[in-house]
C-alpha cells in the first residue's frame, strides 16, 4: 500500500499543481506593480516578454503537445502584426477587433500550413514550415499596396474606447491577453483537444484506434497556434510602432522554438518562463563587456544539458522534493 | 446481434500476397482465435479490419456497412476497437488521464467552449470521469488511477490499453497478442476479464495469439491462416486435430 502511495506521489501531477499556482500568483502580483517601478525601457522589455510568451504558449500546444515542429511562427507573428496594423490604420477597425480578426485570418493561414504536416514528420516538417515562413515573409514584402513592402509601416498609438493606449496601457493589455491565453491553453491542454494532441504525438495509429483523426487535429493545432502568434503580433506591432518584413525572419522562428524548449516542451507554465529567459537574461547580461551573446549562448547550452525537460521541468522536480 | 464479416479479403504488398481470399465472420458474444505461424498474415488482417491497411480485393463489413473504405478513426467510432501488441500510452500521464483520451468521441464540446472551460464542458468531463471510474473498476485498477504510466508494470499497461477500447462503446474488439509479456496470474486475470466482457457487454472478440493453451481455453472458434490463406475454421478441438494445421503451424512432431 505504501509502495503504491510512493508511486502516486512520484506521479506527474503531484506537487506541480501547488508549485505552479504559487508561482503564477507571485508572477502576477509582480507583473501588476511592475509599471510603477520600471522605467520606460524596462516596461518595454516586460511587454515584449509578454508578447513572446503568447507566441510560446501557442507554439507549445503545437510542438510540445502535438509534437509538430514549426519554423514559420515568426511569419504567423508577422501576418498577425500586419493584419492588425492594416485593419486598424487603413480599414479603421477598433484595435481589439483588429487583433481578433487578424488572429482568425492567421489561423486560416496556419490551417493551410498544416496540410503538408499531414504527410511530414520531424525534420522534414521543420524544413517544410521553414519554406512556408520564407514564402509568407516574401508575400508581406511584395504586397506593397497593402504592406508598403520594404518601406515598412509606421503606426500611431492605438486607442480603446476613445482612450489612447500609452506604453503602460499596452503593457496591461498584453498582461490581460497573456493571462487569458495562459488560462485557455491550460484548459485546452487538460481537455479533449489537448489529450487528442498528446496521443497523436505518441502514435497516430493509436490515436486512430481511439477514434481520433490525426489529420484534423494537426490542422486544429496549427490554426490555434497561429492564432496565438497573430494576437501576439498585433500587440508587437503597436509596441514597436514600426513594422518591417525583416522583423519576421526565420531567426525569430528559431528563437520562438528555443523559448518553448528552454521553458519545457509540453508544459504551459514553461512557455512563459522560456520567453522570460529568452528576453530578460540577455538584458541582464548587457553589463558584461563585449560578450553578452557569448555568455547567453553558453547559458542555453548549459540549460539544455542540465535540464533536458527545461526550466519548468526543473522547477517541478524541486517543487516535488520540497 | 451484430456481425463483422471478412469477405474474400486479399492484400498484396508489391507482389507479395500477404492475404489471399480470406473469408469468415465474427458475431456478437463470440470469441474467435486467429492463429497461424509468423508471417501468416494475422496482423495484416487485423490492420485490414481496423482500417489501417486497405484490402487489394474484397471487403470488411459491419452488418450492412462497408468498413474497408473508411479511415481508422471512423472504423473505431463505428464500434470496432483495437488493442495493439505493445500498448501505446502517454507515459507521462496517469492511468486515469490515458483512459480519458478514449472518451474523445463521447465528449462533444467545441474548441471555444474548451478554451473557456464553460459549465457544460465541466459537466461533460465529470460524466466522462465517472465512465473512466467504471472501467477502472472493471479492470481492477481503481487504486492505480493516479499512477503515471511510466511507473506502471507492463501487464497493467496492457489492461489500460484494453480499458481505452472499452471506453469507446465498441461492439467488437480486436486483440493482438494480448498475453505476450504477462505472467501466469495476469494471464488468468485477463482470460476472466475477457469472458466477463463477452457476458456483460455481448462483445465479439477476435484474438491473435500464439499461446495454444490460452487460445483453446478462451475461444469458441479458431481461424487458422498460413501464408495468407485460410486453412482451417472451426471449433478448437477439431481445428487443432486438422492435419494441415498440425503440419503448417504446430510442426510435424506436435
């Protein structure tokens, strides 16, 4: 009996729930007061962390849960940014509606990208999505009448219900959407869709035997993940207020994938931690003369070697031991 | 009373005849053993029935509906469950969570409701949880519900895989080498469980298995394949006395 109890205690959920609740509460409290403490640049960095965390949340559903690698998330992020900017600035949509519509449009693009995913796996899928990313970036570049091509788009501060959103306002909007995205991703990961994605990652044949059509769920995962990236893009556009096709290159896609892996594949909380690590650590290393890039690169190697399940996996192990 | 019919099924893999004109039927509450030497085509036949492999010729029917043109997920949702030789479970999840995966078809809520975890989603999940409890009870695994699969003995993993099939409201169950890797006590327990499933749910069961004592004590009917052809079909005692079966499957000296 006690042996069973030990195994149960060592089970996946034991401990992690309490730890994640406490961590979430702490982070939220700090995040709420941050604008009163930070200067403009600090607030920008924190908003950027939130924006990237949203992308990482969606990418983790796709890569961590469903096991589908994507190297075109920077392009989804870009399509969302441009769609939001164009709908707000040129079509005169309210900002929040533009973000939502931009998300839906990008989700449709994501569903199209999922078509090769039905046939391809692992590295082959990575290369195919990389190709898609390049194509999407090129379309943004060439569709000058809409996107102003290489000239980029300069944006005015957005307004919500007549109230013009300054840096602090955009920060709180980002924080709200991150919390909503976190809650939704957590609900999905523990619901029917999340479970379907996990069994597809394990074995598509086993999924089929359980009446779960792998192809349909890959499309759903890509579309949902693209929606998250696009909403983040809509926030990013108005954070930097000048967007250019070069912002959304493959390098950024690799950065998104790194965030998810560093934070912990298949962990919702890990997405936030991974994004924070990726954005904030290089800022903290700025003081190191000449070599911030070098130190950050080495840190990535160390994290991966010592914590193959990512930072969140480590936190969970420590929480369990405590 | 449902009937699963295999009608003149042939499968060619690039010139190799994996199955040739195989026909037999499985009815509700029947337990049929599918036996034959390695390479006889047993797994190919299971794959044909569950929609993983398309027959080159012939068809599989469930009553009047043709199954052999449908994808695996649709075949499964029509009530033909499959348990694989090696259970493919999500090892990081608990027994209960793995069983919940199989409630997929019965949970009908949409993605937006799931995102917002609306009240009807919570209610549906609670109902699914109760069905999982019933299956855990039937499998004798109620105490292990929260155990992660990675900490579960192999025999219990096979039971969880069987439990997933049971959660899908199946009328037929295909089992691929269910006792491989089990100890004597687990084998006896599995036999009792299968007999009870037939009794309680009227399941028709098709079982591929090499262990002759197990097969002859469990099944009321045996189908023998050799080199893709059906060479015998009848009661276990008769089939095992058939000279062709003894020659091809059990060896001359058996």
